[in-house]
C-alpha cells in the first residue's frame, strides 16, 4: 500500500505544475489560459486540504464548499483565502465559458500571484501537520 503522504505529494505536484503552465501562458500573452491554469493550482492545493479530512471530490463546487466548511469556518485558514479562491474560480469560469468577456493581463497576473500564495500557504499547513 502506498504511503498516504504520496497522495499529498501528487496533489501539490499538480498544483505546482499548473502554476508553472500559468506563468508560461502569461508570458506568452495567453491571459485566459493563464487564469484557467492558475485556478487549477488552487483547485489541486485545496483538494489536498480536503483530502486531509478524508474527503475527495471531482466537482469544483464540492471542493470549494468543503474547503470553506473544514478550513474557513473552523478558522484554520483566514477568510481571505476563500475570497481569493472565489475570485479566481470566477475568472476561470469566464476564461472557459464566456467568449465575449475578456480577461486582462492584470487579471491573469492577480490570479497567478494569489494562486502561488494559496499553494504556499497549503504547503505550510501540510508540513505543519506532517502530511507533506
């Protein structure tokens, strides 16, 4: 049986990969794609947190709801992280489904920066709890 820590490692590797791709997309002027990939950085990191509570979801709405239930309402994470998650999730939705709406260079930069901060915060939490 694989070490449970391997699962956290995989979640966080995926989060890091998404942030790298977001940065490449940003540098090449693909701001919609940068927003999409930045969101997935948060999604994978949040999924690692939710996994620590014995839960695993594929639906985006379920992951953010569980993150809020287990980490925001309990005070383990500041509400700021929920707000950042929501904004970046909304930008991802625009990037993927709203053909008329534009996401700017500033939108993409904000998404990448906030996603990097979120992933860093999750890594610290996982390390503190000896999970990563």
